[in-house]
């Protein structure tokens, strides 16, 4: 029995959520409360763009047996040139359908869309191989993770709990409001500040994410809603010696757990100052370690900060424009975890509210 690929509709959401729950989450036949609503917010919100829609694979009998999430962002250059960025998100197929190749069919359709550049930043080995067969390339540096140990004993206990299947953080570690450092070098970052800083730093790269106020507000709101799954969310802007903002970071800071940096931005020469503020903030929040993806613009600062480097989930890129793909692989296109699907927590419990 064969099937067809088409764009996801709102009417498909219950079936997609049920498939995702059964294959990727708990194994239950009914989706967790809130999963349908969460998919709707992300798949039919401001990250939706004509031609870069999420896809479903529908069997001849009408049953949905495959699903590929898709999100769109805009990239811009300092001279105003715009590119459409497509992000391939969660990919799932029903093993009971016994239809080999569903994932490849969905991915091929997605990559044939109108986007100038396609990415995914949470790929498994199997998904990475599919991308390679379809002309995709690995962003090697961004497929590494840096780890700054803040509390060695707590970090060792955390690693032991994870190794023995006891979870990544103590119960209740994601509750409560995160503390921030009292060193006076940073303050809360709002949507307007994120837009202003992003525009000011754009000249560092050939292309960087384009943000307007509405999208920045939506992103910060959704990240804050992920607190139950990943820990308290913070967005901080860091000031230099003259009081001017020189960088910012977005992060999840679970007490006793692994703090996760989503995005670290800095003026050239101020990367270490921004990272040090992130480390201080995570330490004040009670995190055992702070981790992030190895972005090229942070390499030298991280090398001087005594971090540990290990392999992470694969960051992949695809473009029909070979020169553009080369720019992305070389780090000349800024794409942090904020631009990909890493921060979207469909697979985690509890679900964002």
C-alpha cells in the first residue's frame, strides 16, 4: 500500500500528535494533554511560511503514517539582501505501517521547497545520512557541544544519575525563578533589545537572522513557556565598561542540572565578557554545568574559558546554491539554536503550557 505527501492542515493535528506520542514520547495511543495545542502554536504561528509548510504522509486508506515539522525564518545581510531559511523539524514515521522510505520522501519534498537554505540542528545518525544522500552537508563545528563545569561534585553526581537512568536533574529542579548574578554587568533583555542588538551585530556575518518586534516577542514568550521542561528561562543583555550593551544570551537554567545556552551574541572582542556573565548567572541559579553549541564566533573565547568539548546532535545544511551552502558550513551565516528546532520541546515532559 502506497501513499501521498501533502501539507499539514489543522484537522490533521490530533492524528499527528497521536502518532508523535506513540512513536517518539510515551508509547501511548492518546497524545498528552496540551500536545495538539503546542503543535498548533508552533506549526501555524509566525514561523509558518507559504511553501515551507509541515508535511504529512497519508496512506491510501487515509491514515497519516508520517510527519515532518517545518519552520521558516528570514536571514539578512548588512546591505539588506534577504534569504528564506527553512528549518526541518521533528520527523516521525509509523513503524507499524511498514512503508520504508517515508522519511526520505517527506524530506525530499521539504528540501525542494522555495527556501534558499535549509537546516536542521538536532539530527540523529540516520537523519544525517538521509540529508547526505539528498545533497546535505554537516556543519562540523556546530555539531559539537561545549560544557563549562561550575560545580564539579554536582556535575559528577548529575553524570552518574544520567548514566544510571535516573534523569538529568533532581526532582523539582526546573521550578522556581532563576537567580541572576549581582556583578552589575547584565540586565534583563526584552524583545526590543534583542531586535536592536541583532541588527547592530549583523555586519559580523555575511547573513544573520532577521527579527522584527512581533517575532522577537513571540520567541521569548514561547521560550519562557518551556520552563517546566528545561528549567527557568533567562534573557540577559551584557554591558561593557562604558555601560553600552556589548552582547546578550538566552538560556535555560535548571537548579542542580545542566544549564543550556540557546543563543550567545557579542560584539567582536567582547565574547568572553558575555560568556563569563552567562557562567556567573548559571552558577547563581544553582546549575551544575552550563552547555551550548560550539558556534564559530565563540571559538576563541570558549577555548580560553576551559570548557570541555564533546560531540552533539548533528547540525546539517542544504542548498541548491553551492556557494551559500559553503558559507553556512564555514560559519559565515549565523544560525544559533534559536533558529533551529533544538529549543522546541515536543519530546519532553512536562509539555510547555
